[in-house]
C-alpha cells in the first residue's frame, strides 16, 4: 500500500502587493507517495524554486497547505521550522552547497547534529552514509578537493543524514557532466526505491525523465497537463502551445520555448539545413 | 558536535589572525597602561612601605604625603615617646622640588631625617648617609650623570652627593634625603616636623589610637593604611586619564572585533543560508557567531597577557624607573572588557545572520 509522503493543496504564493503584485505560484495541488520520484519541469521564472522553497518549509505560502507525514507544516510556528527541516527534508542543490570549511565527513555529521544526534553515533552514521555512496576514501577531503560528482554524492549523503521522508532536489545534475549526471539521477532513483523516500526534483534536465515516476510541468506558477504540451524542435523543451512562440510550416504549427529558438529554426530552414533538434 | 564556528573562523587564517592581533593590541594598550600605573602607585608608596615605622603621625586630617602639607610641632615627639607601646619616635620633614643637574631636571621628594636616626634611606648601595650640606640620591639618578661627590641643586641651594640609595625613583619622580636640620633651615620651619615615625612595641592599631587620643591636633595611621591612602590619592588623580585610555582601548577592540566578525559573516552568508536551510535555528546561528567572537577575544586576551609580561620584562631592562606590574584585578578587568567587547561586537553580525533567508540556497552562485 502506498503512503502519501508529501501533499500540497491549493498552494498559492504572492509576492508584493498592488501594482507590483506577482503570483509566483497559484492553485498547485500535489501528492507524492513514499518511494516515488517526481520531476517538476518548466521554463525559467515559472515558479519552480518558489514551489520548492515552500515544500521545503523555507517559505510560507500565501494560502493553501502542505502536509508532510500527516502534519500541516504551514501552521507550524517559525521557531520550529528549522528542526522540522532538519528531520523531515533532505536537500540537494545544483551548487552542492557543501560547507567549505568542513570535510566531507563533517558536512554529513553536521547535518546529523542538527537532527539532534551528536558524538560518536553521529560520526559513525555519517561514515556509513558516505561509504554507502562510495565515498569511504574521501571522508577527510574538503569540498574543494572533490570532483563535482563526489560533491553531489556528499550532498546526497547529507540529505539522507536524518532519514527524512522527503528529498527535495534542485537541479541536481545541472553542474555535472552527462555521465555523472546520469549516475546521480540513478542514485536518487535508488534511494527512493530502496529507502521508500519521496524524491522531488526540479530540473531543466530532460535526462531525469528516465528515472522519474511522474513528470509535472509548471508554467506561470501552475501545473499544466503534460500531454497537451508541445516539444521545441530546437532545444527539446516542453512548451505550452497556448502561450509559446510558433511558426506555421506546410500547414503544421511548430512551437518553441522562445523567439530565439523560433528564429534559429526559421534560419536553419531557409539555409536548407535540418530542422531536427541536435 | 562538529566545531563549525571554529572551522569557519579558521578557514581564513589571515583574517582570524588579524582579528586576534587587533583585539590583542587594544588589550595590550589597556593592560600595559594599567601595569605602568600599578607599578607607579607601588613606587609612590615605596618610602612608606619600606619604612621601619609601624605608625605615622601627621597633622590632624592629613592622610597622605603626596598632594598634602602636614605640619606637626617637634615638641610632641617627646610627648609621644612617653606613651605606652611606643618603642621609638622620630620626626621627618618632607618637601618637593626638582633636582637641577647639568643633564636636566627631575621632580623629587626631599626628605629630611635626623642624623643617625630613622626615616632615612633604607638601603645605601654606595657612599654614606648625608651630613650637613649633603644628600643621598637614588642610584637611577645615574641617568642624570650624577655620581658621588657631585653637586646637585635642589630647594634653592647646592648639595654634595654623599651616597646612593635604590628603589626610590618612579616614572613620576625620585627622592633625595638630607638631614632634618638642613631641610628645616631651608624651609624656614624651626621646631616643626612634617610627620613623626613611630616604632611600636605592641599592636600598631592600638598604639595609633592611643597617640591620637593623647596628642591634640594629630592624626595617626598604621603603615599599611598610610600606604593605601598614598596609593589611593595617586589613583584618584589618574582615574579620569585611565578611564579615557581604557575607553579608547575598549573602542578599538570593539571596532576590530565588530569588523572582523562582520567581514567573516559577510563572506559566509551563503554558508549560513545553507546551515539555516539544513535546520540550524536562530539560537544555533547566534551561538555560531558568539563562539567565533569568544574564540577571537580569548585568544587575543591570552596573547595580550603574554605580550604585556614581555613588555614588562623589556621595560624593566631598558628603563628601571618604570615598573610594569600586571595585577590580578587588571587581568580580570581586561577579561571582562574583552568579553564585553565580544558581546557588543557581535550585535551587528548577529542581526545580519538572523536576517539571512534560508531560501537563498536555491539561488545560483554563478
């Protein structure tokens, strides 16, 4: 039987007021099961980061609720949110965000400390996590001594520090080359499956589709049905036909993520080169 | 617990070192000034502290030698000698002037004591006690190119140096000894003493009380009390200066610690954002900044104490007149001041870190 790890209901976030009011996220409903990997995609400025910040208890929604493990975290007092973040969520960032002054082991141990475990137990658990992720020989290395892939694996070990039910990953493969990015994606998949954790990934990386159970498209702060989306033939991005720049060629409408892609497509056509995306 | 505060502070060792050095310099200023002052006050009461007298008799109401004028009739000396518990009584005269020698001038106490009696130099390192027209000066007067047999002008007349004593020169002044009769003649005070030194055969407190009860117009103090009063009057005269210097040191330390911590915080805002995102609460980030501040000031204090002792040793070798005495009270004051500096210096950095939004972790660094 599947268990709901994270649910968001009618989530809205508005910044500013009056003429400067911006609806960053509105009417978002989301339910993620334990062991499920959900990939949230969308163009820049679509509200992905705002949504992730709210799901991770770093930003309060204007309205709506977020329920994690049966608790509505939007009503929890500000003073209790840090502890909640430490024990309920694991974060993986595009820039890794490891603490440069600490070793790989200390980065993970520090996160365990924040969960309330200290001393030998914390150190032992940190060692186990890093060993599990293939970093047993990198425990005493500082972040600047690690490769991009190793840094991200340390970050994932840190995210698992307090055995959180939910992992939130922001562009986890963006700063990695293709092979390492794929390894990280598979690692996150494995963690979701083996540890029964919900993994929410926000990314532009279409390769992550391979490991996702579900793909959600966020645009203008709201989820769109993915089956109604068109694919930009230049960059491969999914785009909403209702608002995307387009061209009509031989009676067929082609949609683009931007006017730049549209112009490139048109130029390539007039030069007699292929319109197929690279 | 992972020592995050210390690790972050020591990541940029140069900045950490500069911070420690900056605060240490401020503390050295305060400690050295305190040390010089403590040394000076100790030197100021040296004559009293090394005197053979157990009790000092002065004009009624006069409690010190420094910044005071005491006049007591010599006739009361015999009266005092008759009192129970009094082993001996000797009058001394006291004045002040500047020694004039070819090498310059030097402020000096001039002490007149009975020939062959008590109240004169406690140690003679060279020569003999003064006779008529002679004086004993401190050996540090060598800095003024004075030697035995030389002539020195003080109190408007010339004296021949008959002996050298020691320990009677401070950063402020020196002391010279002449005969009681010579000084009485120069001052034009016949049958008058400034103070009467008393040796007691019993409890000095009781002897002091009995003298005060029996002799009209005099005050009495034990040596310890008289010495404390002497140091106290010097301290009171210098309190404002000391406070200003201490405040200056405090402000320098405050500025340094504030700037160091603020710079450390500014350069680590993203790390702080990450820590907050991972679950470090307000108390945790406050502890982080406070720990860094305490590390800086405690290290600076230890360094400052060591440097001040070093300065004391160097000063003692190069300028024996200046005595740098680091007292426990001075260390305590510096310690409290350092902690206070840390406490005030962290306020702005604390406000800065409290305001760091954990969601900044989602912003790209490039």
